[in-house]
């Protein structure tokens, strides 16, 4: 629920999600533990139900990567999309790149939302949304969206795309460590947004990015390269067994992060990043 305890999504809003986006089936809850957990349960349904959207107005146990929790308060968007990977033409070797594709779609949606009502002459002054490899979206140097892509353990033909976007919530209400590195749309602009408009736009961009003819094209690689938040920064990457430091040289065509140290460029397919 939002701060006023009135539902954020009316039945007309839910209908828009069904008619204006690529979603085939909607599972809506005022409150859930985690939309990803619910999506994992529903992933065993008949293939006709996909893409399936699990939407919660609030989560009591939102999950981030690893053992992290996902903080969000009323006014944020928390949702998960379940894809049937064969129908979506997403072969397993491409799954590591899916969070970057989701990140690109969210960047495009946020930029379009920020540009609404702005005169053409001022569009250049708007902040560019960036992908922080492998699964975050940043605006003005702060995290605005987290993405958690999971494969349901007993259903390898499904992918769960968990997405949290800070919209009308203020990071002033967040724990101290989050306040310093996060932001929300309303913190950035001072405006209030229709959660339905933001969600419809994010799903439309995601639907477009997942169109078979657009998947795995050079334009996608250019998109995540141009939007790479880490390029040129000194970073440390921890892949679970080893830590290495170096300068980020961008993201390659396979979605790997390139890190240069002493003239050698290492490719990383997974890891936790600290900007030094
Ligand atoms: C991260 O930044 O580590 C990823 C955060 C992902 C959060 C979203 S909110 C909707 C979905 N449900 C969850 O429990 N997590 C994801």
C-alpha cells in the first residue's frame, strides 16, 4: 500500500497493464513477501500464461542479489516478469545477458518519462540513465533500479525478471547506507508520478527489447556499452573466489565486464563491484 493506504492500482490501471503491454497474465497483490518468490511458485503454470506479471504494492521481504535485502517503501514499483524462455527465444547461453537487456529497457523508459513535458530545446540537459553492470540502473550517479534475474530451480525453461524501481518513495526514509547511494524519480525531479504510467512504460520498453528481431543485435551491444556506468572507473570485482582491481573498460558483446590491470584485460561474467 502507499502512504495513504489507498490502493495505487485501480482496476482500470490493472486493465491498462493487460492491454498496453506484452503481459499475458497478471497476478496482483496489495502486499507480498517477494514478487520473485511468488513468480517462482507460478512459473510452473501452463505456457499460455506467459509473459506473466507479478505485481505487489509493497513487499515485506524483497530480495536483492546474494543475501541482500531490497529496501522499498510505499510509492516504489516492485514487480517480476516470468518468461517462457523457449517461446521468448532466450537460450540458456544468453541468460547472463538478460539483466543487461532489462537494464537497457529500464534506462529507456526512465529517460522517456523524464522527457515528458520538457521542451525539445532542454532535452539535452536531462540526465542520461546508465546500466551499472550487471544488474542496476543509475541516474545522476545513484541507484534508482535493481534487477534480480533468477531461474526457478525445478523449471529451467522459465526466467524470472525481478525489478524494483524507486518512483515516488524518497530515499530520505531509507537506512543511512542506502540514502548515500540511491535515488528515486521524485527525489530527482520533485514531481509525483503515476505508478501505472511508469510501469506501463517500463513493460513496453521491455517488450520491445525482448522482440526476437531486436535481441542480440549490434544495437543492443552498443546500448549497454554507451550506457555503462563503470567505464573508465577504478573498480574492485569480487567473483566469489577472487577479488581483482583495475580500470573498467566497458562491457563486451557477450555482456562480460572488461577490467584492465597492468595492461591485461580480464573478462568477468559475474561478480560484485565496488567503485574505488
Ligand atoms: C539488487 O539490487 O540486488 C536487485 C534488487 C531486485 C529487487 C526486486 S523488487 C521486485 C523483485 N522481488 C524481489 O524480491 N526482488 C526483486
